[in-house]
C-alpha cells in the first residue's frame, strides 16, 4: 500500500448501490492525474451486494479504494455520525481537496480531477469548482438534460429557486470544507437538504467556479435520499 499523501480525497457514500457501483468506481479508477488520489468509500450497512463489490475494487485498486464498512446504518441516526466518520477519514489522508461522488452517480471525463485541481491551484480565491452534468432518469433509463449553464451565477441561481450544482461534479478545498461542516453540523439532526446548505456556505464565504462541460452523470432515483417519494426520508 502506498504511503504517499494524496492531493484529492473522494467522498463516496454507498447504500444499496449494487446496480450502480461499478459505473461509479470505474469513473474513479480511470482518472488520469499527475497526483495521487484516494476514494473514501463508506458502505452504510447495505443489505444488497454493495459491500462485495467494494471489496472487489479494494483488492484490485488498493491504493485508490479505501473502504469503511458499517454494521449499523449511520445515515438513519440523523445525528451527524455519518458526516463525522467521513470527515475524520478524509482528514487522516491529509488531502488538500475533497471531491464528491455517491455510489449511484459516476464520472465520465478521465481528466475531471486534473482539470479541476489545475483550476484551483491557479485560482486561490475560489473554494469550490463544479461542472455541468448529464442527468439520468433511472425509471425511464434515459438521459434527460444537461444540468448547469450559468458560470459564476450559481449563487444568484440558488436564490431564484434552482441550482446548477450537483454533488458528483464538485471539488472543494478541504480546509474550507471542514470549517463549513463545523458551522452546519447542527443541521444534520433536521430534515434539510444538507448538500444545498454546503453550496450556500461556499457561495457566501468563498467563490464557486462553474466549468461549462459535462464531466459527470447525476442519476435520479425515485427513492433515493435526494429524490424520495416519502418526505420524511428526504435529505441531500
């Protein structure tokens, strides 16, 4: 196992993503970068074969796939446990940047990480960079549209009631992300769109840059945490 400190740590949450995980992991391992990176993959006590697929990729790509296997579901606690576990694991890597991609989404651009890191390294005033994304509707098994089109107007778009920003397209500075989580931690016990709160924080206290090219696929599932038909389970 390599002891080289990664520049990027990928934040990857998994729960019953058996049908989608290989797409997700292939998007990670295909990345062409000039720097090392790791994927912190948290399996939240899945009841399908997700853990077996994670172990398969852990064995094949031990320098990239760094798993956490739970025996008790952390997300359902709604007490910040999941966020804390992931942040401690990412802190331990020493990574400068955090990228996001849950187990049901995936990356399509082999240079996604390299392009975003290159931008951040030369634009220190930005805390977060994202890209447009292809939206995939699982129910119809079809691509619906490209999300994102307005460059640096993301902050204004949020207040207009929509967002051009989806989690799998994001790369953030780790130090700012940690500060953000310290402030937003109390929200984890509430039924709120937590990812959206993170985007608001970065828009208020830093700058967000939008790359107008689709680098990722954002999968819409009918009963995921972000798109549940039960409002009591809706969380992002």
